[in-house]
C-alpha cells in the first residue's frame, strides 16, 4: 500500500478499517482506533517527506497492533443479566429469573413478561454468567426481531421505499448498525435497551444508506428530512454508549 490517505480502507488480519486523516498542531503523528475506523492526525507543519515517513511508520505500527483483530473486541464485556434484574426492551419492562436446574443443559423460556432461565447443574460461576447471558439474549432477540423488522419496514415505506431483504439483530461492541448493498439492515442488539425513538433514528440512518453509501452532506440531508430530531438520538447514544457496553463510536456506526 502507498501512502495512507483519508478515506482509504486498511486491511489488517481479515478486518477492514476506514482511515480518516486530519491535520494536527502537534509534533507527532498519532492514530486512534475506534471500532472499524482509524483516526489519524498528522502535524500540519510536516514537510511532504516527513509526512510520508510518519504515515508509513504509523501504518506499520497499526499492522502490528491490529494483528489480533479490532481492539474494541478485546476486554469488552457482553451484557450481563442476573436473577431479579428488570430489563427494558423496546420500552417494555421484563424481569429476569435465574434458577438452578438439575439437568445437563441450561434452558430459557418466556413466561408472560418473565424471562426464565434454568441453569444446568455443575456449572462454574463464569459458565453460569455466560449461559444466562446467551439465553437471555436469544429470548429477547426472538421476541424483539419481528417488532424491529416491522418498524424497519414502516420507516422504509414512509421515507425510502428501498428493497429491504433482511433485518438482523447482532450483539456488537462497536457499531450501532450497518446496511449492506444487498439490502440487509443489521442493528446492534444493545439498541433494544435504548428508547424506541433512538432505535428509530438508527434505523433511519441505516435506511438512508440505501440512498447514499457514505456520510456525505447529501446523506445527512436525507437522514434529517426523515428524522428532524436525529441529533437528540445521537446525543442519547453518546451519553449512554458506555452503559450499553458499546465503545463510544466517533461516527455513529463506529
Ligand atoms: Zn452510517
């Protein structure tokens, strides 16, 4: 690869990072990785040769640093659920009940507004946490996906009229959502714990990508036309990202 440029896609260990380059007043070139983006700052005073050297040294460091995958995935915790916890999903409150079972498999079921988990016998504390988390996630996803899918279709019909093939919910640490050229809208499972208006905003953001696959002024004009109050949702996400265990993405998608 030649000199890193703003807007480049840097491939490291099977992951793709969008490179953003800005000028700084400092004396050194720096890079911060946030989710799938790398924010590089290069001293504006650097001569072209020095700038080139700085960028190639930085690129070499990034290659080493990212050889194990995106840092956002390291040390980030899955959402944890415990007995007696009340969770608010899409604005509706549910209680989590975790009981010790005697079987060899952990199970989870919905019982009215309760998420009931029965843990297998003989699990370690870490396994209990992991099984509870996985089962609660699966149950919440199963209940929420049809509702979220319906909402995506409503907002699409109202503002975009695009072809949406599939809606998926994924538990992610560093992105709120994405939109593929093939018409798959992917939303972060953790958005289910945000106010419904915030979920709407991210859905609108992703649907707007069916018009513009970038974050150009034209893209934002489409977003704001469909959702004039988009900024309030973004402020909520910035303020609550840590609570939801999502590394604060500089761009709303990270
Ligand atoms: Zn976007």
